[in-house]
C-alpha cells in the first residue's frame, strides 16, 4: 500500500472515530483496524460489530441514545442498532431502521415480517406488524395496517399510535397529509373541502382546514396559500408579521 493510500485510510478511520464519539452520554465507541478489517469496538477494546471490507455507514439516531450501523454487501442492505445507555446490541437483522425525534421513544424497524417498533431494550412494543409506518414524532407515529386494492391506506386500519402501541388518533377521524408532527403540528388535508389545516398531538384541528395549500411547520412557522395569496403563519394560525 502506498504512503498516500495509507494516509487516506488513516484520515477516514479518524473521521469515523470522531463521528462515533461525538455525542456526550453514550458509551464510548471507536473504530479499529484488525488484520486490515474494520471493526466497531468499545473503549475497552471489545469488538462489537465487524464491518469487514464492505460498504457501511454509521449514523446517530434519536439524539444521544442510538447508533445505527448500515451494512451493504452482495446480499443487500442490513441494519444493526447499538444503544450506549442500555448496552443493547442487535445483529444485522433489520432491513431498515428510523429514529424518533425524542430520546427513549420507540424506533421504527423493518424486517421480513413488516414494520414495527422496538423500545430502548430492543423489544417490540407490541405484536402488531404494519404495512407502513412512520418514525415517532411528538410521541406519536402514523401507522397503516392494510391497504385497499388500489394500494391506498384503509382509513379504519390506520392511525397515530402512542409509545405503548395504542391507536389514539384513528385514521377515519382525521387523515394526515405529512404523516408526522413538527412544532406540535401535523399538516392535514380535508378530502371533502380540498383544503389544508393543522392538527395538534391531541387530534384537535388547532388551525382550521381553510388553506388552498400548506407545508409542514419549521421553526414555528408554516408556508400557506389562500385565495391567491402566499404567506407564513405561526402555530396558532396567525399570519406572520
């Protein structure tokens, strides 16, 4: 191996190590080279995950709680989870994994059985499997148990669940457009009126569905259009000044 190539490898290893140790409160992890193979190891030197020569990615999910390790080889993509607080480790058993917006809320995972949610110990929060699911946001997650012959979600079998896996906002009551909450608001499309509005985590339409178009809230404001006029509103539905 040339000097330049060795230097490039060292830089990559250092960058990964910095990334993996960047969050305070997590058990310290580092990457290490053993016989020219890459590993994820604990601060005591215990090898947790062999990453081999295949493509991989390490990313932080659910701030200061989880790391997800994605490994792609000739058989496809697999994900593993590591929780620095509980010491929970999984093998590469998931097809996909998605973090929540709050620490300790369930993680959305996908395997051959479907979508479901696991807690901080890696245990499913219920036996339910979903056709489709969204990561938890503001303590709620949008789920779909089944779709019709046209591939559309069946409203009676859809809804927002809480962290215990209970459906608290049924899909036949209100149907979200974005399927997630930001700033405690979820964009909702009213199919009867063809208008957009916003719902809070209690399932209440806190901003009436009166807009011709709307986007998700970001930083306390949302872009809307009404009667040819475009502007921003706050979380109470008041026009931003």
